[in-house]
């Protein structure tokens, strides 16, 4: 009966094909508009009818791919409504040169990306299964930077998880209200450890309950795309995942 009730409750939210994965409902969803274009993402909803906390997942520079969809499914299995947004609006790639170009397009029009993320927040707050006061963001690499931006600009999230995402340790964080969890690689050539330490020190001056972790002997992307990413480190990825779940349970 619970599964039938879930299907009735969320069916109107999905487009195209929706399906059940181990007692959760998941599929493509329209979460907003960009002019005359639909903003389409991937939504995973846990079993049941009660309201639940929600998480906005922001993809790496590769775009919204199966790795991010599987992470949304994992969060739904943990009891979260999980929306994976698409800042590339339907485009994805496995080629670094193309990923760099797509990420560059977003950075050249940051207002458009902010509007996309604001639409995701509004969609989740209006969703019948979401506790609108318990929203979080999480992102990896390119998406980690945008998860940070959601917190920095106070876009309605209580917690923000950053996996090796870009930040400026000298940013003005006076608007920020979210708790921050950061996962960073010791040997990341793009995000230097001394900058992470500076960021960590700044967060301590703000109060709150922020957590920053640096994982020894890891490089950028250590928790992304297992099986296809040579930088993936299973032990570090597992530890980061467990810390993420504990953090969200505590502060969301």
C-alpha cells in the first residue's frame, strides 16, 4: 500500500519514464523554466508519504550523468528527497575539453545558473513530500563550487556539502546561514591545501558548526565516478560519504 500511495503522490511530478528502485520513485522531472525552455533534472523520492528533508545535487563539469543520478538514488534510500539539477540544460560529456567549455559557459553567465538553482529550491519547497525548512545542497568539483555559492548567497539551504569545489577564502560570507561540510584532497593541484586551511580558519570565525576534512594521499575527484575515474579512492570516498550522512542527519 505504501508503494501505491507513493506512486499516486509523486506521479504528477515526473515526466517521461518514472520507475521504482528498491522502494523509491525516481525519474526525469521539470523543476522550472528558463525563458521558454524547461529545466529538467532527476528526482528521487523515498518510500512513504511523510514529508522529508531534501537535497539539491549539483553535477561535476561533465554534466548530469549516471553517476550523479545514482547518488540521488542513494540519498533517497537514506530518506531524502533528492533533486539532481542540470546547469548544462541537457548537455553532458566525457571529454575534458568539452567539459571545460561547458563549465566556462556557465561561469560566463552566473546569473542564469543562480536562477536555475533558485528554481530548484522553489520546486522542492513546493513539493508535497518535502519539509520546506530542511533543504541542503551538495556538489562535486564544478558542482561543489556551486554548492558553496548556494550557501554563500543564502539561497535557502540549511546545510551545504562541498566535494573539492572551488571557493575564494577571502569571500564575504556575511550572508551565509548554512552549515558547511567540505571534503578536499591533500594533493589537489587545483585547490591548494593552504587555501583550504585559510577557508577553514575563516569559517571558525563565523560561528556555527562547520566541518572541513582533507583526505591524505588523494587528488581531485577522489569520490567521483567509481570504476571509470583513475583518481577514485574507495576508502576516502566511503569515509566522506559516511561523514556526509552524519552531517546531514545532525544539521538538516
